C-alpha cells in the first residue's frame, strides 16, 4: 500500500498536515495513529514522537513525506504548495534515511488554525470528513456559508453559524480590504485585538451590544460561562476591525500625536481625540468617559508610544506596534484551563488559581516584597516620589520604584493597579523632582492655608515660593495633569496671572546677613569660627561668608565687604581659615587664663595646640608678616621662636611671665584676596 496508494486523496489549500493525514486514514479505514505508525515503520520499529491530540500538528522528514506522497498519489510539488507545514521541520529519526514524525501541541509551536468549513470540504472532496486548516485573522469566516471557524484547544474546533450576526461577515470583508490598502494593517489588527480583549475583560455594565451578539451565536446546551471564553474573538471581531482601521490610518496617528500637545499622557483624557473618536466610531457614547479615565492598558500604551514617536515616524514605527507581553490577550488554552480548575476546585481539591504564563515565582515574590516596602514608605510620606538612593531599611526602594516606572507600560494589569492604589501619581510623565516640590507646596497649604500668589507667596519658604512663581510663569506650558494638581492647592490659571515673584530685596538680605555676622562676632569673637555648615539664628552664615570671600577676588568689591572688615578684620585672611581658627582659640584661652577665668593647663578641646605652636616657631621666617604680628600677641616673636618649649609652658600655665600686650591690628593693611 505504501509503495503505491489505492486512492487519490488531494489536500485542501492551507490544510494542516495532520488533518490531511486524518482524511487519508479515513479513506483507507484506518486511524491517524495507525497510519503514522505504518508511514514511519521500518523493520518493526516506529519513528513517531510526541503526544497525539485532537488539535496537534505533525511534522514529517523527507523519507516519511515520500511515503505519504505515494500513499495519497499526489506529487510532492502539489503537497508542498497546499500544506503550509509540509516542509517546515525535519524531525530526526534513528538515521537520516529512516522515516520519522514529530507531533507538536500548543500555541507556542502550532500556528493559528481552525476547522475548515464542512460544506466547502464536502464540495471539494465529495466526502463528509472533518478537516482543519491554518487560518489567519481575516480567514475566520466562510463568506459562502456564513460560518465562524472557531479554534478550540483540545478539539478539532467548532463551526458557528452567523445567521444572527451579519456584521461579523461584513467585518471580514472590511478586514481584507484594509490588508490590501495598508502596509501596517496586520500590526494594527494585533494592537486592536489586544485592546478589545482588554475591554472584554472589564465587563462594563453599559455594554449592551456584545451580550446580545454572544447570545445570538451561542449553541443550544452550551455552558454560558465557558461560551463567553470561547466566543471572545467572534463577538469582538467587528469592533476589532473598526479599531484596526482607525489605528492604521497615518492621518489619525498624526492627529493623536498633535493632540498630545507635546506632552506624554498620564491618562487618555490628556489626548481628547482618542476617547471621543472611539466612542463615535464604535457607536458607544458612554465609552468616551470610560476610556478617558484609563491610565494603563493596551490602548493607553499605544497612545503613549504614538505621541512619543510622533505618530510612528521613521525608525520608531516598529515600537508603535509592539504589544507588551503582559497586555496581550491570554491564550485560550490558559483561560479554559483556569475555568476548568475553578469548576473542579471544590470537588477534586485542586487549587482554583494557577500562575499565569510568562510569570515566575521569583519575579512575583520580588514584586510583592517591593510593594510591601512601597506601602510602608507611602504611609509615612504620603507618596512614592522617591529619589534614586532612597532606602527603606536595607531595601533599595528608590531603585525599585524607578525600575517599575521604566517598565510601567509592560506591567500586568494587577501590578499596575496595586501601585496605583499605593500612590495614584506613582508613574508620572513629568519629572519626579517636580512632584516632590509640589508635595512640599501641598503640605504648606494643608498647614498654613491658601496661597497668596498676588502677594508673592510671602508666607512660604523661599525655595517653595520661588518654585510656585516659576509654575505661574510657565503655566501655559505645563502638562494638563500638572495644572490640575496646582488647581487642587488653589493655583488656578487666574491666580497664576496675578502672581508676583517671591523675592526679598538684595539690600534687605545683605543687611540681615551683616547683622547676623555682627552678632556672631559678639558671641564668639571672630568670623573664622563660622564654618561652611554653620547656621546662626536660622541664617546660613557660614555658607554666606564663603560666597563673600569669593567676591573679594573681583576688582569692584561690594560695599558691604568693608563693613565685614570693620566687624572682624581677619574674617578673610590670606592664609587658611584653619590657621586663623587655631590662633583665635589659643589667644582666647591665654586671655581667659590671664584674667583668672580659666584653669592652668590645656582645655580638653585643645588637641594639637602644642604641635601647632611648635610648627609656628619652626617656620616663623616663612610666615606672612601679618601672621607674625598676630603671633606676637600670644608671645611668639623672632627672638622667642627659637625657644618653643618656653612659649608652650607659658600658655599651659607652668611658667610665669605671660605677656599682656594688647592687640594692635594693622590699620593700614587691607584684607588681601585668597
């Protein structure tokens, strides 16, 4: 029989190889399993691998294909043209010469398929036999007999009559027309299919058309819950084609990009043409409001990328049509498996939930741990506007939040919803620094009441007031959602127009700083002790003095620097400030001891004083002349520098004769620059 078949069995165009072998086996009165065994048998050994199921596909090597061609009496060229998977794979057998077959199952290895129209099969073959074919998205309807060719995992598929839904057949004609006219029609349909599948899962109560269509095509005796799973693609097909037609339009994409106003969206309401046009095109006015509130999902991701790529121009067009894995429609196999597990959970003790395809235990556990830390941080601070180096204990929360924001469009729906519950503004299209400044302004309003923009935000902190005034000046260029946030704290467009800058006069600021410097000298004796981090009477005196020392390098020194010279002639010495601080402390100690206000010996804070004095004596000749004058006030002259141990003994109080000469600052010398 294998050498020369008794019957001629011709393949159908696009038919699956296993379906073709099934029709051959039926013609010879065999089963598919026995036919595969006969085709691959050599010396009593068979070369068939894999499990045989109703929706499997088989791949044959060259030797097995030769046997099948002889059995069905069809040349190899005809089989290759009719069967898409005929030469797709070469399964390995015990040797290259021996025939072998490999069975595959599942959507990962078997392309989209469906049952062939039984009326068309009978007309072409003259026999009533089931057949399965590879069917693209635009081949699901038999236009002649008005059948929907439904793929059902674990079976040969189902044929559903469309007598009550003529719009489904019309949608296929529109789909094929779109494929002929647009080069991106296939990609647009995949995006549209993900969008309508997402809408289908929402179960919006306003939807009336889909339930009617679902009931119209449901066979008698079918479980309604199971049928809702199976018929998703059928029921949503007309809307999917209508949406794909809109997405594929170049003019529409440019309109979406322009409607964004140069801003990436936070919600679809920020791109008004998207929800309004879809509500009009799909004849669902209520859909406009539903879509406007969306901050996640495949349609939001497409709109985001459309604005980001300016309508999918140039090399960025491919990014526009990439649907993240987490937002693609779940395979029907997984959905049905979950349904059956829920049905049998109570009777067989099986768990009702199963981990989704593409998810790992490690990834889910890591997200749960990060979410717990995010809740802790948000409960304490009221938001998730963290810095990159923010930590909660030993957990790097800032880095974790940043990673979630970077992949926000690809997050599964439940993870995005969990983060939104913690902080609705966790993923903003503007800078996190702006959001932190906004929270400071919001906290001020909650503590002190409404803002007074016309008065220059006088009751706010300087930085907060200046930030608020900057928002007023740039109000028209802000993101729509930023303007809504500012309106929540009373900064509306009208208030922004009346805003005045939050600035104090330069003269008043200098007067305050000079007064603070005078008070510091009165308390501490010199300005050298005001290090850069010193804050005195609520004023950053050390930081201000550092800035003034830089001003002394200019030729036109400000007048207030002369006032500082009068307050402390050594506020900006030409030698290091550390030298001046040590000299001042030693002089103050010596004066207090001479007046009886200090005990004999070094104070506890005098670490290194003896070493410092010894170094001054050793390098006396290399010192600045003004430094030598200052050292003379504590008894170190050119003559006494040769006897450092006597000077140290005098300062320590172990030898008498402490000089009591008064300080005589050089009135003719000005403070030289650093």
